[in-house]
């Protein structure tokens, strides 16, 4: 019944708006005879163009003001992240300059050259020099960005085996993450979804007979020692997922049937990041907002006070609970890491 | 075909038709390109209303997550128990919104309408090369629209795997409720849509190549025709690849093949699939998917170029450069698809190649933007609603296009891939821009389509509200994306990390609602002007192109007498040595007058 009433109300609102537009329409009968813009229209819309230019600038400034702590351009927590952030800042500066200038020119011209009766436009069809200039300038700017970008990209994607990165498997399934450490031998035991045995709690399908698997450790919370290069080998058992670790400027899809990889070196421990001045302010802001919705948050069972943690999020649409597929990441000192690792069960011990 | 029409075209009493047209042959199974254009437009408009309504619904869910809402209860039925939107239907709304807007509104609604309307009229042809194929093309489109809309009512839910329908999610009903019958209908609908699109494109290509009137050389064509022509070529090259992807996916789903699937364990059982790869699907999909965005934007560019020149009373600046950039964009568009797949697991070296080709596209795009700006420089701008939408087009095209520099750069894409940054980028650069191009086209050619004028003041109201809301919705999204918020999340409330973005999401939704409601102004104007609008003159905007030499009242065959010959390019506005500020293409050169050799 409420549904029907709502539909009727929505329809009434639509009809009311329609009628208002109609009144607006009918009110003009007699005032304008032509539906082609005249000098009056040109003038008003010319001024509005300047107004709109100001609106674009204002919304830009407001966005920077309220949303512009630009967390993805500062405070990266990985080694390559610094390069990514630099490139991002350079690109943003280029974009900002071009955007400000071209929008100005466009809207200013629209205002300045608004039509007037009797005025004649300039017959100006071509100018090779001008076109040459604005072909070449983008070429030069883009060449710089492309070269910088490609160096950064190669740097990120080439995993340096000499640095002896720690091998960790990230395992995705609807709708959670698991991680498998390769243990002392730094080699992951063989695995395939055909070996999954739920009854024995072999949920990742690791080959029990593989010697390399004997020291593997499967966990649901990712711990990383600071300063230690890691390479993630990613697998998915069902659909596409994407392992997104925004603070580390890292992301790679998890694809069923193949193993993908992404490597980085974490540089800031969780504890240090919590002390970071920007982060302290951000967290404070978030907690103020959370206190405003206290009742609602407590009802949902979440902790009321937020404390910063690195996160691994799923960033490829993967079904109903895609929006809640996450895993906590903790970056800590080597000692803390070793102590934590000691408490974890190895793969053979985790089986039923 | 054209010869037979030619002969009866010479008869004076053409208005008295030889073959009597019934209601059915005139309004329903019409083979007249002008009627087919209107059919495309109205079907596209209806689909557009559905698509926009969906976006308002899921925006409300994002702003006020899991709050009961009477609108949801009313429209979503069992998918909104107690008025709270279900997570599955949220994904379905996102999916169908994308599909409808990209394909049904901005491909068929835009290209279908204006290619059909303008190609014969502007090149000086009696009709399309094959009127029958044209009719079949429309009715296939109509059929695919009907199937797509019907899929919304499937018991287990409509397709909900994103408009990119990546398998395995789209292939396995166990993975997502929408991947059962809903996805089957999606695939069937798209297969029919592609057939429709191909028939249309082939027709456009053949018509432009063969049926140009005497004197209409390729370098005298209006830029609209160039844009439609090149768009049709891209469509013919890339749409069949999507069809093949859809067919292979149908085989994986229904006949147990393993093109895209391998090693899957779901809901307690191992599936038999072995050896396929979802990455292959991504390649096939984006081989169409990326050219598709140019299929959407090029016609809009063509319309805007034409409208800007006409309303600036100036020739388009750099006519040849504009053609060259259309061709360059078309060529590059077919070799950049991999920039959607930088982090798909594809070889990183390919990532480098695609970064290079992708950023190259910025060059012809920049040339076009600068040329439009120079076109209005020192013009005598007639601020008709169509002109406002054209200026708005350039504005959003620049704003949205610039962030492509970030997304096209593989190193930067890692971190903003699939976040709201992407949504902001493509909605501005191809969604809003193409929509502006379409609105501009409708306001400009409405007199040609319906013989009446739209109300200009309602047009102004429509433009300014839409323009403000478009920026209000999509500009802040860049920042939300840079904060790392992934797209397609039903709610962000499980991530306290993003709590400080909640207010911005509310503001965005408010802009979206106002912007959506403002379209009622347009709908009113569009439908009421058909019957009550002021009668149009033959050439209300004082344009040079051939469509304005046809009578206001539509006749089959377009020109009552012989088809006009063409003596000049289509941009002789404010040419020195003429009393009026426009010289139509069918006016012979004066003695001693030179046709500009650009």
C-alpha cells in the first residue's frame, strides 16, 4: 500500500513540475515571438558564462579545501610509492594549469564575443602556425610524462630477485582474503583448487605432499616486516578480485586459473603511520564524524572509535558482498613480525 | 534506387504521393530515414529516462546507505524489503545503468538519430542506400531494448556483473544471482543490438561513399558527416569482436566450453572448467569497449563542430586539422584498449606499449579543443540553447579529458584504477560530453525533425541547471577517488577509513537528484513543442548546409525538385564579399570568388 502511495506521490510531483514548466512556458506567450536567440539572450547568457567560469573555479577550490588532503599523493607507505606520488603531483600540476587556462579562455570568449545585431564575425578559417604550436606543445609535455611514467612503471613491475623478496600468496574468494607465507624456504608449496578439501580444512588447495608446503603458514591478517621487500603471488578461487592496497600504491587483479604478482617494500610501520601528523588529523576528523552518529555505529556492532590501519580491499566487482571484502594489514618491525609468526600454525598443523 | 526516386522527384506535384502511405508504413515500419531517426530518438529518450532514474536510485543508496526509502519500496518491490535496497539489486542497477547509457542512449540514441537524420540530408541524397536495412536496423534495436528492459523483471535479478560483464562472475549463476537468466537476456539483447548497429553502420558508410550529390567532394562535407562516417567505420571494425566475446561467453555458460574459465572452486564444488582465461575476455571486450567510447563521442564532436560554426557565424577553425584529428583518434582508438587492463595480470611490457599509445590520443584531442576555442574567437555568438550545450561540451570534454593523462599512465593507474576517479573521468569526458552533444543536436535540428521550434527559455533553464549539476556531481568524485574509494561498493560503512567522504557523497547525490529532475524541463519542452511549438522557418539558424534547403514539411525523397548541386564547403559564414553572413553550399561561386583552399 505504501508502495502504491509512493508511486502516486512521485507521479504527482512529476505532474506538478510539468505543470510549473508549462506555466513558465505559457507566461512567455507574447513576450517573445522568435525562438531564435536575440541580443538580449546573447547578453544574459554571455554573463552567465562568466558566472559559470567562476562556479567551476569555486567548486575546484572547495573540493581542494574539503577533500584535498589528497591522501593518495602524500604519505605513501612503500618505497616505489614516493615515485608514484611525484609523478601524480607533476601530472596534477600540468592538469591544473591547462584546466584553469582553457576554461578561462573558453568562457571568456563566449562572453566577449556574444552576438550583437549588425556585428560581423571574423572570417578566419585556418592558421597552420597556430595549429602547429598546439600540436607540438602537447607532444612535448606528453613525451615528458610518458617517459617519466614508463620508467616508474618498469621500476614497479620489475621484481628484483637479488633483493631476495619475501614470497607471500594472497588468496581471494567470495568474500574474503587469506594470505599464505612461504616460510623459511621462501618457496610456496604447490596449490590448485582441485586439491581443496574443506573437511580437512585445506581451504587453499595446497598440495600436502609438497615438501615446500610443510613450512607454509596461512593467515587471515597480513603482517609485513618494515623495510623487507615482499612479492605477492595472487590467486583467486572463483571470480575476478582485485587486491587494492591504496596506502602502498599497490593493486593487482586476482584471476582464477593464473597467478599474478605485485611486489613492494613497506617503509612505514602501522605504529609510525598512526603518529604521522596528517594521519592524526584525518583520524581525529573521522572520529568527530563518528561520534555524531554514535547510536547508529554502535548498533551495527563496529568499534565506535576508529584507529588507523592499513587495508587490503577488493576493488573488482565480485558479487553481493564485494563492498565488505577486506583484510587488515599490519606493518611492524622485524622482531615483532618474527614473534607474531612464531605463534602461527604451519600448514600441516592447521589441517584437521 | 536513387535513379527511380530522381525521376518522380522531378514532378511538380510531389506532395501527392503515388504510393499511398498507411499509418503503419509511415510511422511504424517506415523506411524513410527521417522517421527512423525520430524513432531512434524517442526510443533512446525512453531508455535514457530509465537509465537516469536508476542512477538516482543508487546514488541515494550511496548517500544514505541502508536507510529505508519509500521510492525503493515502490519501485524495487521484493528487492527492497522494508524499503532498504538490497546489495544485489544495487549492483544490478549499476550494471544496467551503464549498459543502457553507453549502448542504448549514447550509441543508438545519439548516432542512430543523427546519422540517420543528417547523412542523407547533408550530403544531398534522397534516402539511405538501403531504406529497408535501415528499418531492420531500427527494429532490431527496438527488440534489443525490449529484451534489456524485460531482463529487469527476472526472478533471480537482472545482470549484476558490471557493464563490462567480466567472467567468471558473469558466467556462473552460483557467483551472482544476476548471472542466470538475467545475464542470458543481457547477452541476447546485446547480440541483437550489435546486429542492429552493424546494419546501421554499413548503411551509413555506403551512403556517404556513394550517394553524395554532385559537387559534394569529401573535403566539402560538413564535419558531422565526417564524424558519422568514421564512427561507422570504427563500429564495423570493433563491434563484431564484442559479438564474438558474447558468443564465446554464451558457450561457456550454456555448453560447458572453457574459453574464459579455469580452475574454479565455488560453493563447495570444483567446476570442470580448465585452461580458459578471463583475461582473454577482457581483451575481446575492450577491443570493442575502448573504440566504443569514441563511437559515443565522435558523433557528438561532429554535431558540436557544426553547431559552433553556425552559431558563431564563423567557419570552423582548421577544417582539415579537424578531419585529420578525427581520423587520428579513430586509428589510435583501436590500439589503446589495454589501458583498461594495466593491472589485469597482462604482461607489464604491454602496459608500457598501451601507456604510450593512450597518451598519444591526447594530441588530436587537444587540437580539437583548441580549434573549437579558436572557432568562437572573434565570432558573433548566437547563444541558442544548442550553442550553450556545445560550449558546455567543450568545457566538460576538457575537464574530463585532462584526467585521462593520469588514468592512461600505467604507473598512476595502479592506484586510481576502479576508484571514483575513473567514474568522474569517463562520465565527464564521454558521458556528460556526449549527452551535451546529443542535446545540442536535438535543440539545433528539432525544427528539421518536427517542423517546430523548441522553447528557447526552457532550453536555457535546462542547460544551466544541467551544467551546474554535472560539475556538482562529477567534479568532487575525482577527490573521493583519489582518497581511494572503490567504485561499485553498496555501502562504505564497513570502512571507517572513508567516513570523512560521507558528506561529499550526500552533496553529490543532491546534485544528481536536482540534475535528474531538471530533465523534466527538457522532456516537457521536447514533447509539447511537437504539437504546440512555434512553426519553424525553413532555415531558422541561417546555416549553410543542405538540410536547410529542404521543405519544412517532410516529404519522401527530401527535395521536391532536383537534388541541389554543391559548389562550396559548408563553412562559408561571414565570408568577405557577401552581403549576408552565410552562403549555403548550393550557391554557386560568384565570378572571381575563390573557394577557400585550406
